[in-house]
């Protein structure tokens, strides 16, 4: 909350003074007041001026001028009351005196120069409504702050706060310098003072808190003339009304730092470092009972952040990781390579799921294991005087890490939400990664139930607010300067950090040093479904597929690239997906008691027989529905990146509602209304080409279940 200054400027103050004195003289004359009361009033006014000037660090000449003005005003009142009436003469004298004071006040009231301020001299209070006073203030550049004393920085911050909040006179409790920034390879000191922190207390009567101050962090950085990748972060102080400003004079995070090579055994109960904040201190994560979401665009360090979490779990003797890797094992391979090569006995990851079918089995096992643990191990929780089971090498915590949530089938995403909602007391939690924090990429349940949130180099403040809510309004995403920069929150204010870097070579080193620490899954949980015993049967062959030689030859000029495999093989793969989908539909209907009669009335065998000829036709092996490919073709033909659904429907010769319904069954959603420049000025809903292409690729590769039969049956009318 900003205080409004009710003071007068160089013109308003003389005018107000003339009016006030004249009014007081007229009232005294009418009441026939004695001549002596103005004398004690002038003395009291001089004392008040001296006290106010000392509190606001007014210069000596400025205080003397104010005292002289009080004395002159008192003398003029004595003169008027003694004569009994105001005359032209005494009014002219009063106006002249006020005019002289008004002219001298800006000159004698200027702040002291920087040299006198450095020696401990008084500093003028600067109001942001007075540009002239702000220009004459002795500010320090970032280079000057690197060599300034604590006293000088304290005075600087008093002026800085006063420039943003009129008449807010803060108390600087302490100034602490950050540790020198050194070269990690040579140990040479690069910057003796990369930054400093200021502990400040606001006046109690102001009612201003640290969030109010934090809203001006960018203004502070601008006033201090910090570099573009440097800034000011405001954090809560030791009590309400106190706050700490962290000032980065150099970009401490510019140098990428490897994950510290500490491979001593730890527990899931211990916090572990994931990166470095701009003060040079480590940022820690606590995953004993928490869940985490990591959000960020492609190739900005999001996956590396998950690798840091996986690396920390390798040291834990009472925690394991299950990885859902929809990118074909690209994330899992570097952790499992030593085990696949036979150099260690236990894999670094307890389980890996690469395909949608494997992911469904993994999620089902997790849900069954949660139910089992709640029943079987409740006595352990009571023996520990807690409502949560204690973790140990024989009863480990299970962390489910999922990469690229938008690539997972919808039922798998829903399963992860359920695991996150009910698995805490049983030792299950999630670490989920998504491109954005909006509902289309990150389920709201995962976002709201995750205590720890990380936004890796999000492109705009709106993306940060999607993840952190109102807390992100005091953050500056422009300071996320490079890959790995992130805003991290463990339930409080997001703070700037940079992830440690984990390379494949270091991952191998970690696995070789910690493989003997891997705990075993408890026998009861391992037997809730058959998946746990067979979890590696399909995964290991997929992970051990390697390519040698110079790679595939490029097609000759004018020759189109050929698909690998045969049309019949593709048709069989499509048939398998269709039958799996029909089986899921059958099971879903059986589980719904309200549709029991409908389930018995449907001839599933006949329906499956109708599907088989369509998918086994080698001439049409593509599992992507024609309605989706036709929509993509229409948008591409116009050279657009998005198009209104009404225009697409018109070109395809279908009803707009039918088009929307069919594409929705494929998994496509219309975006918010937009206007097409130069073509259609009206705002309407439509589709984005890139999203449709991504959806078709996911259907073709089996990442998403095939659509219902009525979608496949559609054929273009033209």
C-alpha cells in the first residue's frame, strides 16, 4: 500500500502560507486577541521544525530557513494584533517574506553531496513525486556498490525506499555481503562481491509488508542501474514488517555448475540440493511427502531438472523411482546403461514404462500397491505414532517421474492425479513435467496438489502466474537468462535459481557409486499385479536396440523417403491397437452398473469382426482418421497456422458441429476465439495446425489410443 503525500510544492506552499496567516490575523482581530500568543506559537513551531528535520535528515541551512520562517510569521502576527487590523503595508510585508522563503527553500533544502553522506552526514528524504530532488540525489552505480561500505549501502537503501514511498523512513538493520564468486576449475576469485543482502524494517505505523515492497523489485533494480541479467529479490524478514532485499551486482548463475559429486548414503527424509540461487546458496528439495511439477518450454532444461531429482534418489536407501518415458527411452537409457551392460547388479530405476500399454500397467500397479499398503502396513504407522507408513530399505518410498505429460494417454494422466491425491500416506508421490501450466498440458489436480513447483525459463509472466498464482506477480521472468534458469517455490515466494547440470557421464558415475544402495520393493507391493515381475520383459529389448554405422542413407534426388516396415505390418499394429481399445471400452461398460443391460446387448465379437477388415487392409494402413488428416490438409493448403472451424467445415463439405464432434473424439480441442488477419475479422473458435500434427503423430505411433469406429468411418465428400 503506497502512502499519498499531502505536502505542498514550491508554488503551493507560499500561497497556502499567505492564506493561512491572513486568515489567522483576521480571526484574531475580530476576537480582539492579545498580541503575545503568537510568540510561544512561533517557539513551538521552531522546535517542531528542528525535530522533524532531524528525523528526516534535513540539511543545516534548510532547518535554519524553516526556523527563520516560523520566527518571521510569529513576529508578523504580533505586529498585526498589536495594531488591531491588517493593512496594505503589513500584507505586502508578509507576502514578500513568504516569497523569499519560497525561493530559498529549494536551494537551501538540497540533499548533501555523496562525499558528506559517506562520512555519516545527514541525507535528505527523496520523494518520488519530486523529480528534481531525485535527480540531485547521490545514487550509486552497480560498480560503486561493489566497493561501498555497509553504512553507505544502508543510506543508499533508505533513499531508495523513500523514492518509492513518500515519507517512508525505514530502518536498515544489517547489510551482509555475499561470498566471493570463484572459478570452479581454478579456484580463482572472479568477483569479490557478487552481491549483498539488506535487512530492512518498516515503521510500524506504515502497515507496509514485504509483499508491498516486493512489488517494486524491478523499480529498485532500475534505480540501482543493475545489469540486464541481475536484479533485486525481496524475501520476508524475521518478523512482519521486516524484509530482506537480495541485490545481485553480477549474474552469479551465468556459469553452469555440475551436480556436486557427493555419493554418500541419504534418506528420502533428507532435503537434497537441486540448484543454486542467485545468492550462491543451494536450493533444496524435500520429497518425503511432497509432489513436484516442472514446467517449461522445450530444450530449456526441464528434463535436466528431473535428472537432478533422479540423481538424488540414487543416494537414498529408502526410495525408488518409476519412470514414465514417452520418448522411447531417451530419458531412461543413461541411468540404465550400466545395468543393461551387466556392470551393476541392480538398475538405477525400479521400473520404466515406454509405451501407453506399459504406462497403464505401471499406473494400475501403483494404485493397487497404494490400496495394499494402506491395509497391510497401517500397524507400522501406528507403531510410529503417525498416520503415514515409515520408509525403510525393505519398504521404500516410490516416486513416479513422468516426462512430457501432454504425450501421455488421458487415462494415464488421470491415474497420475489419483496417485498424487491418495498415495501420500502410502509412500507414493509424483514428479511431473509439462510444457506449460495450463490445463491442456498440466492437469489441475497435479498442479494444485504439488507442494514444490519449478518454472524453467518460462517465456512470460503469465506463464509463471499459471503455475504460482498471485505469488508470481512479484517475479521478473526477464531475468531467466539461459537454459536451466528457473523460478522455484516450495510453497512460499518463487525465487530465481539455476539447476545443477547432470551429464550422461556423471549419471554413469553416480550409478556405479550408488548401485549397492538400491532398496528392494516390499514383497506384498510387488505381488499386487503381475506387471512388477514382468516389467522388464518388453522394456529391455526396446532399450538395447542400437544403431551402428554411418546411419541410414539419404534418399536420392527426387525420391520420396520410404516408410520402414511393410504395409501389412503397419496394418497388424493398427489392428492390435483397435482391439485393445475395444477391450477397454468393453471393460469400462462392464464396470458401469447403470449400463449393464447395454453391455450384454452389444455383440462385441461381431463389432470386432467389422473392425478387422478395415484395419487389415494393406492399402490403408494409416491409423490416423481421415477427418484429422483432411483438416490438416485444408489448413496447410491455405498456408495458415490456424483456421476457423467454420471455414474448415465448409471446405470439407460437413456440418461444423459434426466436424467439431468428430475431431473431439480424436482428441482435438478448439482454441479460444481468434480473428484471422486479412481473411476473417470476426473472432471465432478454430484449430491450430501444430497441435493437430502433434495429435496425428501421437495416434500413428500408438501414444494415444485409436479413436472410436464412427470417426474412422468418415470419408471426405470431395
